[in-house]
């Protein structure tokens, strides 16, 4: 295990770590280049990152490409990436690995150095033969390729066999979404439903489910008329158990955004705030005090679980004979309405919190009515002139 601590020298923080190399205990001192005054937290973060870096080296040092089984290497690789990626991403990777990758390569019983492109292709063919779409294969390809890229970097194998496997073309998902009229009907019918506010926030702001559930009263400024997305509530499957967790780490840097508080949404939030305060007075100790700052809670003050939102939303649509869409499709509906109103794609990217413009364009270019109208008018004018 890597040990470490901070010390000061000439007004600068230094990180010193103790680790094993070739069976011998060694020490390394590294300057953080951070002045002591006001930088304790950053210095601690620097130390932790340095320890993680050497832990990876220590874990990989004992691996030999010629002897270690591919599945054993994958197990070690998972240990090294766990601290470096988002919790939900790790859970998704682990689930995919355990469901198909591990059984497939355990059956082949191949060493890391014996993995060939055809062994990987066999897995992809098997997945496709079961009726899965190519997007599913792409998820598995990403994991295997990243793991083998690490093996190349650690000089355990000379090249990455996954690079020689043809990556399937991505299926373009055309989302179902509600029109402006359908959304209005949905919101009216859902007014008295427990998840009315989660539906409202997804429809008006196009928030992700995790962002909706992570929205807190402290993030809504009723004076400045702003709503800030800076927290999430998500779920992940770990060791077979579904775990709900909350954190400030969002999907991407651009997911952190401050948006104008829409007047109608403000009215509905103020009504909800009043109802929640009344329930606290009525239920007293029976009302949960753990989630007082969270907006999306049930009648007893307990946080809504992500799966409940998705499941209840589908149940509500079926019960009332409405077109069945996913809860996430409310986000697509929001984007489609913005496009129909002539809002530029770049502004929609910022509204939705996409990491880059191409993501927004790839998803919504097929419904960019305003751009198509402009193109039609331009070519018509050019040729009729």
C-alpha cells in the first residue's frame, strides 16, 4: 500500500510517498508548487493523485504478459481505473465485464499475450447473433480496447489487438418525443401526481434524471431568478446491489450551468416549497430531515429514487392513455421545441449542458426545422433569381 504525507519547505508544500519497487521500499518527494498559505486542500488532492498513480504502477508491476490470463489482467485493470472514473461509469463497465466479457474469455482460457483480434470478434458476433444492436457491441469494444491499451502502455503486450477489430457502425437512435401540444396535455394531467415537479423540470429545462433529482432549494435563487445545476442523484449497481448516491460531480464540466428561472416554473416551485413546509409542520418527527434541501422528495420528505421516477412515469402514461415515451425523452422534447422556435443549436447545447456542439448536432440535426427552412429559402432564392 502506498503511504504519503505533506511537508513544508521554503513556503511550498511537498508531497512525499513511500512505495515498493523491485521488492524494495523506496521514497519519493515531489514539489506541489503550491504556496502553503491557502492551498492545504489542493495540496492534499495533489498527494492523493500521486498516491493513486504509484498504486497503479505497484499493481501492474507484478503482471507478466506471457503468464497472466486475460481475465486476471482485466480484474487488475478494473482496480486501477476505479478511482479515476465516475462511479456510474465504473458500475456500467463492471456490469458489462461480468455479464459477457469475463464468461467469454474464461471459456477460451487465454493468456493476455495470446489474445488475437479473432477472439474479440467472436464475442462481438455472439452478441449480435442474440439480436443486440451494434451500439451494444460498441460499449463492449470500448472496455476491451481501453484495457488492452493499458497493457500496451505497461509494455505487457507489443500492440493492441482490439485496434485490428472492425468497430461496428453506431446505430442512430431516433428518440420519440412529445410535441408542444402533447407536453401541455401531459403537464395538465400530471398536476396532482407525485412526480409532477420532476416532469415539469425535465420538460421545461431538458434536465437529465440525475440532475432533476439532485436539484436543491439552495440552487434556486428566487431573487436573482436563476436555477443552478450543480449536483446529482444517481444509481449504480455495485456487487449485485442497486445503490442510490448523491454527489457534486456531474457528467461533464458543461453540465454545471446556471439557467434563468422560468416564471411558470418559479410559481410551481414556490407552491411546492409551501406544501413541503406545511408537511414538515404536520408530520413533525415523521417527516425526514435528511433531505430538507432537496426539491424532489415524496410526501414524507424522502428522496425519490431514480428507478421510481422512470417506472412511475411509464405507469402514468399508460394509465392515462398517453403516448408512451421514456422519462429521458422529455429532454429530447425540450430540445425539439427549442429548435422549432428557431433557437440556435449552440444555445441549445448550452441549455442542455452537452459537452460539445457535435453531440447536440448529432442528436438533433434531423429535427432542426429552422435550418432546413433557411436552406430551402436560400436555394429557392438563388435559383429563381
